[in-house]
């Protein structure tokens, strides 16, 4: 399993590196495509991926990547659209399905868009790497430490394989990677205490990565599924 996960990770790093290096339209298109797949995977759990609500979520995701500066009006309009579908086709949909369609757009589309939005900032090529330092770094370090010395279960019901040792190892590992990131960043732009700033950011931002991981697991358990998809061998879906 680790070999498969490692190979997939290497391929993902290569794709991410190419996408982020060129930035602009390429990053926007790739992240939009990734978001659409993620939205589809989440909607598929609720049987909405090929229904009107699903198509509304896909449309909102594409529109958002083109008009992200109008996020609040877009969210309001999207809410009105899915509510209109709800009442005009009643009783085809349940209220929880409306909530799932709204959640899929915000949780996947909007959140993933920040990879593109940060890349589009000044010095974005360097700054956007911090997302992956915190997330992928935490995940990899937690996995390795957990396999090596993990004994105390962190969340035995929700995620039995995760350990407290792995949690600590992931946070510490992300902090150490933040130090490396700070050294690289300081090579391009001299910023006072950049090494310690990015070490702190790496460690602190590892916590949302853990919460996001467990939230994804909770959704799977609530709906009795093993993986969101098979797109990424050893990892699952987006």
C-alpha cells in the first residue's frame, strides 16, 4: 500500500509542479477540473451527480472560477437556484439533498480554488507551496510516524488507523518542512524571522489538514462507503 501511495504522490507532485509553475489560465483550468471531479464524487454519495441539482453544482463551480471576485453574490444566486429546483420539482428532492448540493460547491469548489487564487498573487508561486507543505507534509509525516511508533488511537471509531503519535509527528513534520520552506523563501525575498514564521504556519496549518481529513472520513462512514473514488491509486478520490 505504501509503495502505491508513494508512486501516486510522486505523480501528483509532478502534475502540481507543472500546473503551479505556469500559473495563470493553466492553474485555473486544472483546479477547476479537479474541483468538478471532487464535486461529482461528493454528489455521487447522495445520488445527485446526474440530476438537476448536480448539474447546478457543476455550473456554479465553473462560473465561480471565472467570476471568483463575486463570490458572495454567486453564493446567494446559487442558493436561490437550488432552492428554486427544490420547490419547482417538489417532492423530487429532500432537504438534506439541497444542503448536500450547497455543501459540495462550497466545501470542494470554493475551498480548492484558493490554490489558484494564491498562485495568482504577487510571489504566488512561492506562497502557494505552503498549502502543500502544511497538508501533504502533515499527511506524509503522520503516516510514517504512525506506522513506526503509533500506539494510542486518536479517533478509534472515526479513523482507527490514526494515532496520537502520528498526529504529533504530522504537526512536527509540517513545522520542520516550514523551516525548509522559510529558508527557500528567504532566498528569494529577505523577510525578518521568515524561517520561524513559516515553521509556525506549517505546524498550525497542519491542524486544519487533520480536521479536513477526519471530516472526509466522517462523511464516508455516515454513508457507508470506503472511498470517494478510484482516481488516485492508494489514496482514493479527490
